[in-house]
């Protein structure tokens, strides 16, 4: 009973956002550590990442999306309705735009961190809309 009273949905929600955001930042900068994480053969395969892309991976889009993700995560910690909407739209746009990013080549560590972030994003959206946390967003509107 003690554990149930100490852990609230709001605490789970905020902890999930913080952990997911920290992991997102790690994931975002992982390509800079590839040379330390992977052998030369793997690095050769990772060079195919983005091949055939219809959207420019080196352009401003990934940076804008990354900043928007961080801003929306911060806003969600304060239960801002606009942040919940932005976070949801960013997640949907990531799924919809995936075919335009070209070949996806990722190392094992990238996949590990990326999968945790992706699953966490889904959990965050579910908590933000389908649990008692959703009422917090209505109160802050």
C-alpha cells in the first residue's frame, strides 16, 4: 500500500518524460560517437544511412524537429496543452515522414536507445491522453 500511495501517475509521467528526453539527446548525438562504438566494417555500413533520402538529413529539418521535441517535452512537464499537441504532432510526423529519410542504417546501440525513446514517446502520449494526467492539461489551458 505504501508504494501505491508514493508513486502517482503524475510522477510516472514526469519521470518518463525526463528519462525519454535525456535518452533522446544521447540518441541525437550518437553519430558523433560512432567511431568509438563501432568497428570499421560497421562504420562502412552506417555510411549508407540516409542514402536515397527525399528530405535533406543535413539540412535544418532535423535540428528544428529536435528543438521542437525538447521544447514540447519541457512544456509537457508543466502540463501545457500546446506542448501535448506539439509532442503528438511531432511523433505522428516522424512516422509519416520515415519513408522520405532514405535508407536507415543504425548500429546496435543506436537501435537500443532509439527503441526505448520511441516506446517512451508512445507511453507519454498514452498517459497524456488516457490517464488522470489528461485533466492536468485541461486545467492549465
